[in-house]
C-alpha cells in the first residue's frame, strides 16, 4: 500500500504568501486604535493606498488587499474582545 497522508496538504495561506501585507494591516489597525481621526474603513483604505504607492504594481493585488484587510479586521476584532477600543 502506498504511503498516504492522513489529510491532504493544506494550501499555502495568504498570510504566509504576503507577510508584509498582513503585518501592515495589523500595524494600521494598531494606529487606528490609538486614536486616528478617520473612520475605521477610511483609515484602512488610506493606509493600504500608502503601502501600495510605495511598493508599485502587483498582478495579485486582490489577494494582497484581502490579506491586508483581513489582518486589519482581525486586529480590531481582537481589540474589541479584549476591550481595548478607545473610539467612541
């Protein structure tokens, strides 16, 4: 009987593929939580635009954007659960 994996290999996650974008999303969320004067969505979009302006064009922009947005949302969600949110 050939060797078989107990479970199929997991595809590479976007966080593994785009760690810069994941970290940038978490960092942007931390800045927003510290008291940014913009809405959560406006601040996220502004930070992503700034990141992209500094890095140039990517063929897989949608995946990189999703990674940034997911990390941003996850960090803010963690802050809500931990009651760290200081925005009114």
